[in-house]
C-alpha cells in the first residue's frame, strides 16, 4: 500500500507528545545502544565504507543523542574520501528525526564536532548538519520512499501514553497500530514503506510484536511485501549501555519475498558474538558461542514468528495439524476481573455493603501447591443483571461506601470515561461464574501451574480461567498441567527474564488438545488421579500417550509445578 498520499504534515501542540524514548514502562530518557552493536547493525544493513555511501540515502527516524547517526556519518565521510566525493555532494545522503528539541541540539553539536574534526569548514558543516537533522514527528513528516538504509532503535511507547488526538491521527495513518500496540510498530511500518527498491531496514527493537496479538497486522504486511533476511534474539544479552528490561532483538528486512532466514541467539551480545555473526553471514562456520539456525520456510500472513529450533517447530506443526484448538471443543478461556483500585473494590466480610454485592474472590496469592486457601476476599459487583452499572439509590450502604472513597475512585480512567457509572469496576463481574467448575492459571509463571476450583470463587485479573461444557475439567487440568501443554505456551509466548512466561489468553488459546471423546476412559481416569495428586511425572507421561507422542524435543523452562 502506498501511504504517501495520506502523509500530509500536521502540527500538534507539544502537550500532545506525552512521552519520551523508553525501553520499559518504568524507564524514561535516552537508552543508548552499545557501540559495537551499532556497528554490527550498520554492517547488517550493508552500510560499509567500501560501498559508495554518498550515492545512498540513510534514514534514522528517532536519533536521540546520535548513537547510530554518528557512527553512520563517520562511515559516510570515510566512504566519501575513498570515492572522491565532496562534503557538499552528501547533502541528501542522510535524514534524521527526533521529536525532542534537546536531543536534536545534542546530535547537531556532536555531528558538527565530528565533521569539523575531519578538516571541513564550519560554514559548510553547519549547513549540512541543519539539512540532515530535523526536529519533528517522523510519523507525520512528508517523505519520499527512496531510502536505501534505515537503522536505529525506535521509541518504545505504549499507545495509551499518547494524547488522544495524536492517537487518532496515528491510527488513521498506520494500520499496524492495532489493539494496544506499542508505537514502535508504527515506526517499523513507516520505515518499511520508505525503503527504495533495494532498501534495507535494520533495527534493534523490543521483540513483543513478533508473537503478540497486536503485532499481527505488521507481521502480515511484512509477509506480503517484504523479505526478512536475518533475525538476532538478544533476550539473554545486554545490548544497551544501561541495564534495562527491553527483551530486544535485531532484525534485517528488505523489499521482496522472504526465502531463507538466518536466525541467531546470542548469550552476551559482546563484540566476539557480533564478530561471530559477521563471520557466519560471510560464509564462515558458526561459532559455538552463538546459537544459529537457517529457516528455509518463514511464517506466512500474520502467523507468530516462533523462533525455536527446527526440531521444536516440526513437532509443534505436527501437533497443530493433528489436534483441534482448545476453544473449539466447547471450552472457553477468560481472564479475571480488573477493578482499577483493588484496595477499594476487594473487601472482606466486615465491610459494610449490601450482601448481594459481595462476590467471593480468588487471587494468585491465595493458591498454594495447587490448593485454594480461602482468604475471605470478596470483590464488589457494581453491575446489575443487564450489564449496566447498578442504581446506587437502591443500595444505600454501597452508595455510602463509594462516596467515602469517591475522590480516589473518580481518578481512574474508567471513571472519567463513564461519568454516570463512575463507580464501576473496569471489568464486569459475572456472579453466575462463581458456582461453575473452572481451572485457574496464573498470568506469570515458570511453567504451567493449574488449579481446580470446584465452583466457589470468581478469579482476580492476575488469573486466567478455563470453563468447559464437555470436558471433565480435572482430566483437562491434567493435560494442561503437562509438559506437552507447556510446550505450546513456551513456543508462542514471549519469554521474560529468569525464564518465566506469560500465560495470557492469546497463548493459552493456541494449545491443542485431543477431543474429550478420543481419550480412552482408562487414560482419563489416570489423568484425573494424577492431576488431583499433583504427580507431574505421571502427567507428562500420560499426556504423551494422549497425544500419541513418544517424546518431546528439549526446551528450557523453569519448572515451578510443585
């Protein structure tokens, strides 16, 4: 799709940009990429001194303090000297953007010092630096799709941190901004559309988009129109100057259709690791210090990029072909209630409100070794049977309780959006779910921790839960507690530091299970018993039998099933 007709420059007030470059929700400011990582990315993009870089165009869409731009310009100057080009001839060779005035000023000063140190006059240097570096919103700038190289580390910004009017404009322009996508996906989309016919993009960036639901539109665009050339997993490495949790990767993408892809996994991302990658890409042998695989087939359409070993991927594909998705068999996966203010909405039996507004609640902290410890918690049900916020006039005790806490309740985003129902919880509570048998699964864990609730509680939002009309839930619980089920989640889920996984609904829904009627009665009895007694070795063995597998390929996980 050609976006150029839509990209009309728009000026937003500075207040609309309520963000700074970041790598996690808690870290703001400029996060610098280590110099040897920058040099490797420039190499991967083909931006090397032996090439006539003056005849190419380089784009850095979020230049910060110049971590990428300065080494790139240094290479450009060396190349220009080698190929007999003047400084003036390089006017169109570089385009860099940043929304922050201080970043732009710092980058311009650093570039001026660098170029001047190469013997160029200050007047010529000032002119070309002003041409190269622009203060402005890259996502709204008017640009032609003629860049041969795009490099950088795009800003990581949750879409909800951006002013509403700017969100609307971004979403209008970029279809990759789907659901709660981070803004870096729009940077990737825009940069890809700006590539020349031979252009290459090489970013270091958070990797959540390759697996998560919000990355599906971007993955689809890449599959349709672009060629993935290399992917480098840096989960276990430290590619940034500061210690930040960013779950980064490096990817190299160009125009065309993907054929084979070189995939690397680095332990440290030190200079030796980067040198080993260069050697391999030049036809040398992969060193023991790096994990390497060549993917002869890449993922199609919006499929998640499951970058496990070929053996693991082969097993996963076979399971996907042989068994139905868990929710296609009368089974439903949901998440518990979010309130927006737990210390107000989660109460005990002594809190003075009407009894029918109390709903028994289970939280992650109430589960110990597969058993629910009744902590006497309740969540306030703020909805009537029709799904509308209750009429507080009919509940004087509840009304008084909310009025007492009104100043804090009204600060919540959900209260500002729903002024009449200002007291409602973020999510609706369904009291009828309390009495239904369900399986509870914590959001974050090293492995699959599944607990059976016979029908006593409503789950809190740090728990996902499974309902089913045609499974004996303890039999299903046995399957979901096995290494086979964990293999599905491990394959699809984003990995966190320490080996932990997110057991979110989008991953749980990808689990495949045999149809209930295809499990022999005797095997079902054994699964149920092993689940009740938490015999995980037995569950692993019985699940292999249920799936018709002799074994599973090895995969790393922290076994917290205790």
